[in-house]
C-alpha cells in the first residue's frame, strides 16, 4: 500500500517506521527540508517533500500535524488526492476535527492512536510505539465503509488495540484519562511554585523524587499539546476539571474533619479502581497527543 504522512514528527515518524517495516511504501510531507532529510535518513519514509502534491498517488494519507492546522492542510491537500484515497488524522480531539474535515472528503475517518512521549520531533520517533496501545477510530453515520475498513486493518497491523466509537464519546472519555491529567499535572507544578519561602521551595525541588516525577510528567510536556486539548475539547475538559475539583474538595473536607476512616475508605476505593484504568501494556513516557 502507498501511505502518505503529513507531519513527520514523533507520531508521523513512528507510523512511517512501522509501516515501512510492514512492507508499505511511505511518502512523507513536512514543512522544512531539514525534517524531510531527517525522516529519510531515519528510515521513517521512502521519500519526503514539502509539496502536498507529492501525495497524489497514495492510497491513504495520515494527517499528523497539530490540531489547529488540520483543516487548512486538508483543504490544501484534497485537490491533489485520487477520488478513492482514504484520509485520516491522529488528533487527540475528534468531534471538532471530524465535523470540520468530513464535509471536504467522503473518505475521511477520524483516528487517534493513543501513544506518545513528552518529547516531539522526528528525532524521537521509534518503531512499535503503538503496539498494545489503544487506537480509536471515530466514524459517523456518513463515513464510508471503505475508509473504516482500511484504517482498521492498518491500525491492527501496528498491533494496536482498535476501538470504534462516536467522536463525542471519544472526547468525553479522553478528557478524563488524557486531557485532565495534563491539566492536573500542570497545576501541581504551579501549586508548588506558589510556596512563598524560597528555602522551602528549593528544598522541595531537591527532594523531588519518583512520586513527584511521575505525577508531574505529563504536565511538563510540550505546551502546545495542552493548549490544543483545552481549546478543541473545551467543554469536556471543563467538565472533567469540575469533577476533579469536587473529588479534591471531598478529600479536603474529610481531612479537615479528621475523618481518617473515611479517608482510608476513599483511598482503598482508589487502590481497587486504579487497575481498571491501566490495563494496557505500559509505554515509556506517555503523553498522548
């Protein structure tokens, strides 16, 4: 299969590495010639260009650029595509993107491979990034069966676990387990910075170990990812943040009341529930795009 990838960063480059290993021909497009050269040198693509017209002969194109650029890039790309080419994206928000892109192309289907790192760029692309991770496909009632079938087969070939759901349902679910953690993690860092005693703040920085590192990690990732999550999934991010505020207030109230039995019961419930949220195989340094 001839696969096009627009955006040769972590996700686009990692897709390219896997697809080439599977025997597909991969054509890439990036904004900069230097990125094109790096992608070719790394083995992520067979060829690369800054020209979207170079993807005219592809069977499927993956849009792997930031959320706010997807619609403009799709509009520029579509005139060059064959009528049967499948178009998909890898964004972490689906409702807004699917609504924006579907009218432009009958074979568009939204997708979200839920894997990544805090680092970005072609230099950190790696093979097997998507293995044993969720790959969510979000068709609508109007999405072509051919597009769904094509993307499903490719996602499964990556050894990903494929899920199919409505775009709005996807956004509500990922708000809890991807977008909310980024906001909460970032807020933890901000809260620590509010310590007025410089000596205490310096000691806290020196004392910080695995607990703080793990809890603050996703909030310390690339800022643009967090902004795009909040901007394009605003309603669900706000909803999840309010839910978290309520849970935090409940714990605060119990500690103020010195109700240690209730605190223990709450923490026990958390201990029992957590395994249901981490059933997939762990991947290094995850910060889903």
